[in-house]
């Protein structure tokens, strides 16, 4: 069973229950709904299709709402505007007049904030400009390279501090839709500080939601405040599209590894996204470089890799997922488990952490096939996941929301079931689950963790070995460690 999760973006290419089922069969664990495209009605319709299509799946399938944030764009205009290096154009707030080389932008803060000597990029940096003159109503730009500008394209200002709220009025409505529809995760775009995550969490809680919040790292300011953002989020996404425009692209490989390392240190799930199999939008086979990109993320023990346009609008969405799944399985079979500096991990609960560490390193002394972790909050399963054990982790919880919150954790398969009342019922439940989901077979040695007394919300405080199919000890004998 693969451990690294696959996130697929919902869109026109898979807008049917049959297509969704095919992607799940190919290996998708979570579907992303991109709130940059559509309205409440389309988002509600999408999540309902995903829920119906996945209702009989063996394991839960998650839904992530990706909140679009304050996207800066050019005004919409007809026909492309050809640009030559050294040519100048003027940008203003409002409408464009392409015949006079005047282009409108969608937010006055662009004009008000940008200064002479700063840079402005259009269309993911494909056309780059330097600011040669700034003013309150208009800004004059000089092109660094040849290109063409189309209406509605995105703008990046890598040198400019913009006085924009990270969470817009539209975002607040989309967050409300995510909570109302029972989305499993909410991702926040263009996060610049931990304060953005605090604001988003307040909105979600006020609406009665408990969704984990994912910070999308795509701004220079986010990298500068990375540890603060990690501390206040429930996970992060390395959004390499805008990040590779905001910062020199040659810095991305190092930044990706740094983010993964810091996220693991704080026990937060990390997603790597953007253009992982970009060529498969139009071709049935990925390039060698793309295969290596996915494998590199898996070798770094990320929690999830994501497909965007490949599944939303691409011609080969099922093949893209199958390719990613094949790469994951092959890479995981050959990956070298990274060294974990447990002393550097930022965890305050010492007993669960000690048990998680012991569980994560049992393979040094005993060959076990599966880890079964009884959990109310999901905390211990998450800790074990971040210690990268070779075994699959089965998180057994009575709480559906806890199960959903673990869908992003590498190697964790959540199963919803009642809490056991004794060691005997615990073993019975585990063997039933193990058999039903093909986790174990007779005589397999497994690890079990949980909290005593049974039926309480006590944190994890025990670990034991058990041999599948072994009869419980006779009455009067110790129910300690099973051999």
C-alpha cells in the first residue's frame, strides 16, 4: 500500500461520478476544489459528486477547499498585446486602452504601492517589467523581454509590500461554503504571516467548523516568516507556481527541502504542488524530468503530492494519477529512511512522543507488518507518521472528523470504529479490521498503541506487540505484552 498521498484537482475533465471513481481506483486520496474558478453552486455540486462517488470506497476520500485569496490580475481585453524588450506600457486602475498601450489592473493597491526600480511580472513571470516611473494614478513599465500580454493574466510583484488583506470577502464566503459542505481541509492562498492563519481559524470556528487549515507558501513574505506560519497552521503546501515567480526559481529545490524539514520538525503535513506532471495535460506519458520531480518529493518523505491542471482540465487525468501512483510505489520501495533528530521536534507531550518514537524504531529489533494506533484526537498517529516507520499505520478512531484530519498524514489509513472496552475486545477489533482491509494475515506480528483506561480520552500511554491469530491468555494470567 502506498504511503504518500495523491491530491487531484477537480475540474471539467473529471466532472462525473464515473470519472471520480476511476481516479480513486488509480490512487487519489483527496480531491481539491479550486475556489478560483466557480461559485457556491458549482462548489456544492462538486463536493456532492465526490461524496457520492467515494461513498462505498474502502477508505475515506478527502475534500480540500483551496481558497483563492487576493489574486492580482490584468483587466480583460480582446486580442494579445505584443511586447518587445525595452518597450514601455502604462498600467492604471480601471479599463484598458490597448491602442495606447494602457493596461488596467484589478486593484488600486498595485498602482499605489509599487515604486520606481521594483519589478512587475505578468503571466507567471513569462513577461517581465521594470518600473521606470510610479505615481498615484499610473505606473510606467519597461519590458525586460519579448512576449505577449493577454487580458486577465495574473500579476506578481516580488519586490512590493502590498496593503492587501489575505482573506477577501469572497474568501470568507468560500470558507463558509467549505464548512457548510463538510470539507475535510481548507487551504489558504497567499499567506504572509501567522496572523493570516489565526484570522482564518477564527472564521472557521465562528462558523462551527473544525477543518484543519493548510497554509499555501507562495509569497516571499511567507518564506521569511516560515516558522511562525508553520506553528499556527495544521499543514503547509509548497505552491511552486507563484513561489517560483516571487523568488528566483533556482532557489525552489532548496526551499522545498527546507520547508519539508521544518514541517516534519513541527509534525505538520506537507504537500508539494504545481506542474508535477504538467506535460500530461496534453500527452499520455510524463517526461523523465517530471518522473524525477515526483520521485524526489517521495524520497524526501513528503505527505502528499498534488496534480492541478493535469486532472482538472487535462486530456489524460486517469493516466496522470496512475503514473504518479506508480512512481510513488516504486520510489517508496527503494527509499532510504531519513534520520530523525527527535530532540529538535517541537512537541510538549512527552509520553505519547516517547511511545511514538519507540513504535517508529521497532523495526530495528522485531519484524512487524502493521501499526494499529487507537486515537481520539489523531495526535499519536500523526507523531508516528512523522518518524517514517516502514510499516503502514492504521489509525482507529470513533470520530469521523479525526479520521478525516489524518487523510493527509503519510502512511496513515484511518478507520472509524468504536473504542474497545478491554484488551480482549481490542485484539478482536484489530483482527477484524486487519482482515477486512487486508492489512494483516495470520501469524503477522503487529504493534498496538492506545490510551488506558479503555473508553476514556486519555492520551496514548501503552504499546504492545501481538501475533495475529494468537489466542488470548487464559484467565488469571497477565494480559501484558503478547508474544
